[in-house]
């Protein structure tokens, strides 16, 4: 079987593993009104055309396909729109396609008020995805960092048959897949899961608690505030698997610390195939000041309750995805001397991975506290970081980076106990 991932190597090399140190600092979080706004629900169903044997569907969790036109034989135009506007240009798409007879078709991807950020992936089971053969995708040649450097549209040539083919912007990790992963981990000792609230649509906000339940020192890890940011989730997944494992280091760490993990902050957005927002039409990572949305409010209430119980949170990480691998800590001038271990941690990750210049962009701004990292520190004195992974970072490297990040953090925090 042809290994399609190898065909994408030139494209991946533009993004993967390259962490170039820059002098820039992160700007202040923008002031955003986080009161609930209307969203446009996409129609769900199957597209079929007269005199056509090809069918498309968006009738599954995580799907997004807002319109479809057959403009000539075996040539289709897909329209992808956001849940509401204005919105970050992260046009998520996912759909199924099949045909009565085996044939080759061309699908042109078009977007409302955006461009083609995500390189298409394909799967025959909805679980295992690989990039579409780069020789069959027109538009992504020579693209670079940032939305202005990617094509307005792309065209992909795909082979369809009676077997269902999934096409998606990134791998599908819906609430169902995340819950299955949690259940697999939770068979181990010292791992518990429970809900801390519900989303706007009533889906559970799951918390995994790992380690010593009586420990007074804790770490909190969150992920997937933004639905398309799957690479951040994959690194977080490896991070949590490493800490919850049975290595000598992990066993020692779990005797001294409890680890709290919200792997899916935005289940509504993920399951509805949103570009950025929750079902309240809001970017959750702008709601850590007003707490107008139930998802952020659930975490806030949880932290406040644990602090009343005497728990001290010593570290927080929020996993995201962007164009390249970046670390966003608070600037060292805002931190106390014993909180600068975050910078040592980043350096040790880079050293372990043989990266000479890690891409660190500190923030000089603690207010407004609209993003999670600022809220954690401003309101609770929890030193934290936004841990960004590249959209196209090679998946094996994502897993390795998550593992190394967990090992180095455990080492630093254990050393600080002595």
C-alpha cells in the first residue's frame, strides 16, 4: 500500500519541528465581549445529484460541509462557512464521500471570509488519517507561515468507491473518541474521571484526576478550547499518558502530586465541526475574565473549590495549535523568582529534543485576564503557559514532545520539593 505520508514530506518540512527563536513578545489579549451570540447550525444529511453516482455526507460528529455544487462531471465545489462571524480564520472541514462505482473526482474547497489553512487528510475508517497525496492537491505548493500565505482555495483529486472515504482538515477526535481514550486510561490505579459541569448544549465537561487524591500540590492541564486544534490535543494526550504511566519517575511523581486534566474544553464546538467557538458563539479563550460561558465557569468553580480544600496548584498548561510550535509564558518580569522554572522547563524540553533555539514568545501583559494563562496567574498565582503545536508538525514528533514535556516537568517539580 502506498505510504501517502511520505509524499507530503516536502510540505511538512516547512512546518515540522522548526522552532526558531524570535525577539517578539506576545501582544495583549484583545478585549472581546463574551456574551452569548447566535450561531448558524449547519444542515446535516447526504448530498446527491441528478445523474450522479457520487454522494457526500456531513451527518456525523465533527463534520463540517455547508454547501456543495456539482459544476461539471465529477467536479464538485465544497463551501465551508464558520459558525458565526467575526471569527479566527481556522476553517475546519470534514465530510464523507462515496460512489456507486469506482472513479476519480475533483473537489474544490472554498471558504467564507477565510483561506485554506488545513492540508486535507483522508481515512477509510474515520480513525486513522493520513495526508492526501501531495501530487493530487493543487494550491499548497510553497506556502508559508500565516493565513495570508496559504491559498484561497485548493483542489484535490481523490479516488472514490463504494467504500466510505473521510476527508478532514485534521484527525477526528470528537467527544466520543476523547471519552474512549479517557476510559482506557482510567482502568489504571490512581486515575479517576468525573464531570465538573456541562457545556451550553448539555454535554459533560470531563475531568481526569491522576495521582494522589490526598496530595496538596497539583497541576492543571486543559486542551481543545478551539475545536480544530487537534495537534495540541495530541501532544497533551502524550503528556497525560506519560504522567499516568508506570515508569519509576511517574510513580514517584504521582505519590506527591495530583494532576487534573480537562482534555476537551469545548465538546459542543468539536462535535458540531466549529472553526473556533462554542455553541454560545464565543471563543472560550477570551472568556477567562467575565466567565459568561459554562465551560470556562466550570473550570473556575473547580479550581476555587479545590483551593478551599487546601490544594495548591503549582503549574498550569493550556495546549493549543497554530502555524508552528510556540511557547507562550508570561514574561519573566511578571513572575516571582521561584516561578521562573517555566523557562528552565522549556529549555530542558528543547535540549532533550536537540532544538537549539526554542520558539518562546513571552507576554508582557497580565491584564486583561481573558485568556486562561493570565487568569490562572492573576487570580490564583498559578504559573502557567500556553503550549502551541504546529498544525502540520509530524505526529510522531508531537507524541515525543508531549512525553518529553511531561518527563521534564515531573523532574523539575520533584526537585523543587527537596
